């Protein structure tokens, strides 16, 4: 994962937890320091290909972070059974 992808993922995760909805591509671009929404789209597509994000079809702001609960909007607690 590139540093830009990492910062985009961290921003999207924090945004979803705070607002309960995914950010727009414009918001992602501004937060990460990209010059256009299409560049943000490329970064998001790479995160989707890596399995870190899921895109909900036919939905505006339809990005779901793979480790954030879609119902309570909080990160999953990854516990390993001993």
C-alpha cells in the first residue's frame, strides 16, 4: 500500500466513524492532497482491489471500510482466541 492509499484509507475510516457516511471523492481528494476527483477515484479503486474498501453499487457515498461495522459505524475489535 502506498503512503497516499494509507492516508486515504485512514481519512475514509475516520470520516465514516465521525459522520456515519462515506466521504465524497472531492472530500477524499482535498484531504489527501490530490488535485482532482479522478485521482481520488484511482486511489479508492486500488483500495477496493486490495480488499480494504467495498463499494456498494447504485448508492451515493457507497464506500464501506472493510473493518468498520456498517451498523454501528465503529471499528471492529479484532480479537484472537487463545
